[in-house]
């Protein structure tokens, strides 16, 4: 109804005073048009009249009476606030630098204007304080392995306060953790020692399993007559194709005893003759 009121007043003035008021009429028209506002779909408007809050405005076309009312648009989309690297001393006295990102959105446009001067700055400052408090109460190993837990703790702390500002903290993500150079070298040595330990354990387990198999194979060969000789011949056969190898063949003791017995029998027969 605002523009129509101005047009009615303009028509009355022209009818009463004639064309001399064309300049005034143009000014009134411009003033009337200046009160037209468009609130985008991702926004909400906070409306004031003579400095007093009178309500919120939904997306679409709206009108603000010039010189009487004022409209502040509030972005309702998810916003991103970067927390710069913060130098923090952990619970086990290690100095590290941690930076994070806070995702938040305004859920109450009126509170975000009336209760706080600058929403983004307030969220960033409170998140920095919460980040230092949470990191300072944790040890380095926990910080490196529980980033998601740290983010959730910070989100809960900030959300408790920011709810009074009409703000909802969507999430807090830990981006980077910077360690001192000496700590990096110590962790690298620890990781290398851990890998060597695992390799030694795996190798020893393999040797134990191989020895058990060999023991089982030896027991089976000892129970079967002639199996050991066949295994020996098979091993010689595998080596023989290479001409550069020298084979030292150890005759089994049973063969030597057989030859010894044969020799003794022969000598006895000769004596009898």
C-alpha cells in the first residue's frame, strides 16, 4: 500500500496546485519507488520502524516506508569461518599449531541482528578459545588420532553460546596439526622401529610354521622304508643339471654295513678253501 499512498497524495497536490508541483511530484515518485525491496530466497529480512524491531520479512517482494522503516537482510545459508593456526601446549607438554574450520548458519534472523553485533567474528573468536581449551586437555597421541572427537567437542561448546545469537553450529573440522621438527623426527624413528618389530615377528612366525612342517615331513619319511633314500636321490637329481656344481654324496650307513658284511663273508670263504 505504500506506493499507492504516495501516488494518491501526488494526484491531490497536482489537482490543487497545478503543474508547478511537477518537480515535487517527481521527487515523491522517486522516494516512493526507493522503498521497494527484494528479499532473496536464501535471505530473511529484519524490519525496524523508527529504530524499533517490528518483525521479520520472508523472501519475496516487500516494501519499506522511506525515512520511517529500515530493513536488514540476513543470509540464512551455511557460512564458513576459518580459524587461523593456534599455538597450543598439549597435556603432555608438546607445543603444536592447530587450525580448524567452523561451519554455521543463522536459524533466527532477528536474534542474529539484535543479540550480537558481528556473528561471524563472534563465532570465530569463541571457536578459537574452545579449540585451545579442548586441545590443552588432551595428549598428543589423542589429538592425532581423534580429530573428529575434538571437532565434536568444540562444536558443542560453541553451540551452547551461539544458540542465544540465533546461530546453529553445523560442524567443526580440524584441518591441520603442525608438529615441531624434533617431534617429527622422533615419531619417524618410532614408526620405523615399529615396522622393523612387525617384520621380525612375521619372519619368526614363518620360521616356526616352516619348522613344524619340516618336522612332520621328517617323521613321515622316517616311518616309510626307503623314503629317505628316494628323497636323497630326488635332491641329487635337482642339483645335477648344473655342471658347475660339485656333488659330495654321503653313502648311508646301512649301505656301508652291507658292504662290510659282504667283505667279511668273502674272506671267510677264502680261508676255508
